């Protein structure tokens, strides 16, 4: 909606709540004596904010505050804008001030809950989302957010219950069904988890319609069937789900791969893809399969029978070159390190960043004698120096290997161990059978489940971040096991 168009009282509120403007943010303006100018300014501010024009929105919110000091909506959304700029303290101050002025607007509680959850205060976030639901029991997004906060607090059964409540109110609520799937898989409830996981495509905007109840898993024999496995997730996820490709071939299917070209050569060497490679959008006369549907299609519900990671073979010439480099760096054991993955962002549209502070990781590993290789993708300035200083041993910057997955595959085939947060290289190392020491960020991705081991990565050692964000216990156990 253009910023110069006033929102009419019976139109949907620009904040995205799904309620009519007069029942949401317009309610305050009407209570203030029918100030049409204030109502119009606030309407423009919300529309600009919704469209990402933060400067324009902030100016309009401040104009509202000049006419109406302490206006709750303007105060709250100035706080949201501050968060989007990265000023969490100012955001929290304004959001709390808006709630003191008017605690009856559920969005105020919901947005503060998002901020608390994403700054590591899951228990407080849970209470805020419950407050949002007290003011509006049918606020589906707040119920979904409650589930996410309960996950972050380590309360998975309660999180599943929150998602189920949202689904009961709106069976086609794709985000809640996707989140329920993740929780069920983390809890080891695979059969139901994989059924719900099919909703991820609609939840992520990758499908136009919901999965059909009439759909069924694949039959046992697949002779004569031709399938094109299509990527719909990141590289690490694609590598994870490709473990199911050999079972399709074993049942008689002929396969194509449609996805990231960086994987083509190494996948071609597996001999599994007789129908060839291509981009995700390339046409193919084979039946398309979204790669994340493979566990459901193959009924992967028994942990003892889960397929191991797809074996990948590095190029001998690359291995030889890396062996020379590593020998020049120092003696065995050769240990690789990664301390961060994910894309940092600010504001409520946040993706999880899995990160251990490099100096803390270095201090924890100080007693471990090894030749250390830093394979962190896009290391920040000074990080290798900091971790080397804390470790008391040089960390050789090998981050350039991330520029070519064939190089990374060759390097990882030679290391004696990999200490990492979960990332694409974790899946490459798993495909090579290399020893993995995985620092699992909270809340954990479903594939790492909830215990000290994951059935998807036999032999991998897991070290879990506490629900309050502390890595102390995890790093202490990692250090003790590697130094032993």
C-alpha cells in the first residue's frame, strides 16, 4: 500500500495482525477524540514501516509523539524500528513504555516477546507471548511464537502443545505445522514428524498449496521409475537428505539431481545420478521430488535403520595438494575449526546464528596438542589472531578452502577431527566419516535431537549450549574429551 494512502477503519491493519484497523492500532486514535490528522499520520507511519521505509516511518511516529506525548502505538513502533537498526536497549525501553501506557494491545506483548526470545531470555519471552494470548486468544502468530520460545527454553513437549493448539484453530497454518514437525523430529517421533514436515514448502513460500492427505509414501519396488531430486534448502540440508538417494537406487529407481552446481561433480562421482545434473529450475522428464520429502516417502521412522551420510570421494589431486599444505603447517593430529554459521540479522525477522566466541573456544582447547586449521567461512577481521592467542598455538587460516567445495572435501578427508558448529562443512566431514565434535547451539536443529548423540550422525560427539546461551559446560566437556 502506498505511504500516502490512509488506511480506512474497516481495512486490515498495516501492522499485519489480521485484524481491522479500527480494532487494532486505529483504536487508540479513535479513543483520543477522533483526531483525524493524528489518525492519518499514524496510518502513513504504519504503512511505511510495513514496506520497509524505516526512516519515513520513524519520522511519522515522532510527528505523532509531538502531538500526543507518550502515544503507545508510536512509542512501540519506534522501539521496533530501533530493534531493526540494531539498538536492542532502546527498543526494549520503548516497548516497555508502550506497555505501561496500554497493555491491551496483543502486538505489544508479542513483539517484546520476540525481542526477549532473540536476546536469550526465553523464559521471559514465554510470559510475554502468554500475555498476548490473554488479550487475544485467537492470535495465531503469538501462539506459534509461544511454541518457538518454549523450544528455546528447552520445553519441547509444551512447544508441541502450543503448535497443536494453533493448528486446531487453523488447520492450514503452515508455519505452525512446520514448527510442530521440527519438534516431533527432535523428540524422535518420526512417523508423525515427517508427515508434518511436508508443510515446510508452503510455510517457506516454496509451494502454492498444502500437501494432500491422499499422498502416500513410495512403494517398495521402484523399477522403471525416474526421479529428479530437487533442492529446496541450503547446501548442508541437501547433503543431509541425499543420504536417502542410495535407497531409491537400491529399489530400482533411476535418478537425476537438480540443485546447486557446486555439488554436481562430487555427486556425479557417486554413480547414483544416471539422468544427470542440472539447476534447480532445469526441466527434466523425471518425476520431481522435493529432496526434504525423501524421509517421508521412504518411511524413515526407525533410528536403527537410518541411512548414513552419502559417501563422497575427494579428487586425488586435491588431496595430494592439501596433504603437502598440512604437512607444512605442522604434525598430526590435524584438527579443523569452525566457530560460526548462519547469517546475522537484526530485528524480528531473525535467522539463527550458531556461534561460539573464538577466544572462548581457544581457551577451552588450550591443553589440546594439535595442528589447528581455521576453516571458518568469511572469518571476521582479527578472529584468527584472537583464537590463536587464546589457544596458545597458531590457527592456520584455511578459510579460502570454502571457495571451492572440492577443496574443502579434500581438506576434510585428511583431518584427524573437526570441531565445529553445524554448517555445510559438517555434512561434508560426515560424508567422509571424519570424527566430528559438534557444538550444538540452542535451540538445536532437529537433526541433532536432544541427547548426547544423534542417530543421523553415528559417532559424532555433541556438546550442547545451555538454554540461557552459556557455552561453559559444553566447552569444558569438549576440552576434557579432546585432551584425554
